[in-house]
């Protein structure tokens, strides 16, 4: 009985001291763990997560827009670097598309890898006019030369020698095999030889975050 009365007295004294010194900033959790709240405000455990605030259509669209801007900037930076590769010959149209950030990241990466082995000529990055993926970054590559050998159907090798008549066919086949051997995420949808050259097409839907971000502006 004496112990019970002593305990009651201690509780009463603590109740009187609390308004003067403030509640302890240490909040006990289950299992004996403690969290320092740094405040005299009582903290309940567990606490419910705050309700999500409706930020409106403008704020919700801000993240996708920022991602698109960042992706375009990465394409521009990487495309400009690729355009400066001396092993790559570009038409004026193809060069402009590269440096303007209009070419799909898969096209930029695959060409960069291929140029480590040989010289290439690209005439265009044709747009997909209709169907799925129309209006996206240019996901097609029209290659017209491999190490100086033309790739179009019916074209003759430089010099016109009879021994070189099969060179464009072999070169076009080599280009096709190389692109078709690529694995995800740069795997191709199709490789077709046309009268102009070899047309490489990637599937709709450019994977995000494939290219490094450009360095910050000085």
C-alpha cells in the first residue's frame, strides 16, 4: 500500500513539472526504440500519412514536361557529339536532325557503337508519318554507305570493277546482320534494304534515361 501511494505521488509531481520544463522530446516506440522529435509536442505512434493534396492539372503535368525537356537536351548533346565523329558522313538533313535533338536515343547509341568498328554514311533519319509512334523522335536510320561502299539496291561499288559488283550486296547484308544482332534496349524492329540504302527501324516508344545528361551550362 505504501508503494502504491509513493507511485501516485511521483506521477502527480511529474504532472506538475511538465508545464514548466516541457514534455520530454524523446518518444518511445514499440520494441524499446526511441525517436528524438526535437519538440515538446506529443507524437502519436503510429501516425497516419498526410492526405495527398490535389495540386491541380498544371502541377501534375510539370514532371512529364520536365522529363521531355531533359530527354531532348540529352539527345541534342549526344547527337552533337555523334555528328562530330570523323568516321560518320552525314547529309545536311541528317546532321541537322542530330544536332537539334530530333533523333531517337537508340539510333544515336547504336551508331556510336558501330562507328567504333568502321565508317558509315547516313543520308537521313526518316520520320514515321503514320501509325504508332508517328510524331516521336526519329526512330529510323537510312544508311547509304559502309566504309565507302554504297548500300542501295542495284548500286555499283566504287571503280566499277567486275570483281566489286557484289560488294554493295555484301556490305548491305553485313549492316543488316550487325543491327539485327543488337539486344535490348537498342534492339531493332526491322532492317530493310531499299534502293536508297539500308533502312533501320526501332520500335515505337523511346526508352527513357538512355543518354547521359548534358553538362550544366557555364
